[in-house]
C-alpha cells in the first residue's frame, strides 16, 4: 500500500500528464480552427469553430452545390481525418472510388469488376479504381484529359492515404491526416471541384448513342418526380421532358450521358 507521500506524488504526476495532454490538444484545435477559418474566407463559406469536444467545419458552395470541409472521427478516441464533400443528389448516378492500392485491394482487383483500369500503367499500379457503371471511370479518365485527371488525384500526397468516393448522395475527398495547413485543405477542395467537373461534363462518351425519348403528357419529371401537366420543356438533344422550373434549376438535361444544355418548348 502506498503511503501518503507516494499517493501525492502519483496524483501529481498524473495531473501533470493530463494537463500537458489537454494543453497540446487545445493548441492543436486552435491551429485547425485558424486553418479552417482561413479556408472559409477563401471559399466565401461559413466557419463553425471547434473545441475539445466538437470539430470545426466550413460550409460553402461548390459548382452550385452545397459542400463542406470537415474534421471527422469515427469516435472521440479515434484519430481525426480531413474531408471535403459535395452534395451531388439528382446530379449524377452510379458509384465510383479511387484509393491507393493496399494488399487486400490488390487481391480483390484480380476478380475484376467493379475494379477497372484506366490505361496508365503507373497510375493503375498505384491506385485502385472502382466504377459502377464502368462509363463513370471512362468519363473521368477520358483519353483527352487523362493526364489532367491523374494530376487531380496525385495532388493529394499518398502518405495521407487519400480517397475519392462517389455515391448516390455525395462526392467525398478525404485524407487520413490531421494537418492544420490551409493549403492542404484547399487541395482537398480543388480536387473535389475538378473530379466533379469531370463527372458532370456534358460531352458524350465514345460509343454511347443518345436515343430520342418521347414526351408523354402527364409523365413524371426526372428532376422532381411529380407529374408534368403544364409548362413542360424538352431537351433539344434527346427530347426528354422536364418542368421548365426544374430545367432552370439543373441547368441541363438530366438524362444520363446526354449533352443537352438547351431546351425547346
């Protein structure tokens, strides 16, 4: 059993360790708040300050979509990581991801789809690409801009274990690093912006033919899902009908792989 002097020394040391830990944690939070505040100013976004028990965040607009920069954790005891995400609901379809090759991924790639290769030997050796359907990867890494798309991915240094994931709701770009560097935060946003641009590009894909679609009175609008009884316009390219208001909201035809940017009444 410890005597009184030993107990005082033990609790004194323990208190000092906790105090030092809290000091460095608070200092780290202040630095990240500073970095995100600067990013918010550059993005014209709204900054929400973080503390010891919540993480900072920036809300902003990217390519006419809601977006955020956020420090994330799986739980309070886990290491934090940095993420930029863009809300892409109703703007694109399918699933797509890019991540550095790991041993488990290297094994899974041998089984084929949804893993695909993009035609650059070095990139295919270092990164794993999943695409459902395959046409998403073909669009992002189209031969005319393959080098540009690869540069967008490589902007995020591999030591941060970067990943780019598209699902039905969000495009997410993240790194497993906690680094209060405004330039790294802006690199996340820049990569998200470029990948989103490749995904939404209106140019048709090789081998895809857009067929005419009949406009049926009373059908459902592909944007809002409600019936089209009046004030209906048709895509000039593929004749898909939309509500006029919904067309103006999207700014383009919503038919997958259609290049239409103009409508006819």
